[in-house]
C-alpha cells in the first residue's frame, strides 16, 4: 500500500505535498483550538497554578511523534536521519540562545506562532499582526539585515560530530559512539529512554490520566506531525528535478515563506508545503472557532499591548530561525527524530518561557 501511495505522490509531488499539507495542518489547527492546546499556556499553568496537564500534553505529542517516526523509519518510508535536524554539525549555542529568545518572545506575544495562527483564524487581529512581524524578522534573520549578525555570533559555535566518526547528531549516534554499540540497537535504546521517559512522566500523573482532552490533544498533534513526515517521505525521489524537502510541521520560517509567496506568487509553480501548512492552521482555527460559535474580531487593548506583542513577535522570528524551529518545529517535529539539538532547544524554550512569565509578573507589579 505504501508503494502504491509513493507512486501516486511522486507522479505529482507538488500537488500532493501542498494539498496534503493543507489537510494535515487544518486538522492540527482545529485540534489546537478545540482542546486549547498551548505550549506557552502550559508553562504558565505550571508556574502559576501548579497544573502540568497542558505541559504533559505537549510532551505526549513529542513522544507520539517519536514513535511515529520510528515506525516510518522501520517501514523504510524515508531515511529520517537525513533531515536538517540530524545534521552532524551541532549548533549548540544557537540552540540555547535561539530557544531562550523564542521562549521569552512567545510569552510577550501571548503564545507561540502556532497558537497565534489559530487565534488569527478565529478573528484575532493582534495575532495576525504578530504573524506578519514574526515572518518579517524570520526572513531578516535568515538572509537579511540580521543574517550576518547571526552568522558572526553563532557560526563558529559548532561541533562537527563527523570528526568523531558520527553521521548525525542523534541520541542513538552518541550512545553508539561512546559505548561501541551497534547503531540500530543504540537508536532503539535512545527511543526507549526518550519516548518511554516522556510517556512515563505524562501518565504517572492521575490528573492527566483523567483528562481525556489533554490526552487526545497530545496524541492527535503527535500524529499530525507523523503524517507530515509520512507525506514528505513518500515524495522522496532521487531523480526529481526539484526534490521535496523531508519535513513536517513548523511555523517560524513558514511565516516568512508565506509572506514571500503572497508577494511573489507568480514566480512560483505553486504554494509549497510550508505555505500550505501555514494556511491550514489558519483554516483549522477558523473552523474550530466556527464550530464553537466563538468567531469574533479582537485587537490590541492599548499602546503597551501593541508594543509588547510587536517585540515578542520579533523575538520569535529571530529566535526561531537561530534555533531552527519553534515549540512545534523543534519541540515536536525536530525532537521526533531524536536529534540532540532539538532536545536542547526544547529545554531552553521552556526556560525562556519561564523567564518571560517572571518578567510579565514583575512588570505587572511595577505598573
């Protein structure tokens, strides 16, 4: 069946990857809206109320995606060790600094990019503005005005793992390198430790086990990320004139890609996976709000609200590019490949979010 699907996708990869991406992201956006899944909110719940259910839901999504990628790898859909997340160049300082910056920025903007996409779809003009600013700063950081600064600050802070005889930065490769174990066995051990550890952490809590909404959200979002990997994996064709990148859901660079597509659509043969998954979350947020009867137009409360959201959006755009992803792009999609850099980024996004929440509390007490 997989080979039949592969043949169908390879015949017209641009069409299937784009429209398949739209469907996957629409489901993702709908789930985020109706379950109130929010990575920034999960950190806030944990710090302010001691409620870790939404945080566990995020980690459950990651564990589900890890298991999904492992299954796809076993089925030989594609070699997920070749993704950008698994490159042997470990940009550790960029992962740390980018994660902290993104985490702090998402608090100022009231949520990460995927959450702002969903809110924009439901009619929140503030979130629409946040997406525009984040997309602009993402492109400025990739190759615009901020690009040279990014390279100067983080370009040299890289560990070339190939010099240690490692093909990737996967946790399995590290275990194999320092134990002499077979790579296949070490990867399975890494999967058991990481995915198994996350699952134990999630389900050891009675409150989480009794909350079907949080469980459904985590599993469903993990499956959406797995579906993205499956779709782009089926489109892998070494003889293609324009190869399809092996990727799944992420929302920092796609914010910039979408702006670029809107401005130069006639220069492209059609919308890319990034553009369509960005649009899909907007559509999913719209459908979610429509189903709940909560479509409404909202905007900034005052000048300080505008300034805070603008700064937060800029920080997310910069931090997300430096770290190569966001709460979904690195925290779920990237980490699902068992990449060390993705795990590092996830940790520092959480720490950046914690600092951001403390800053907001301090700011509220001052004013």
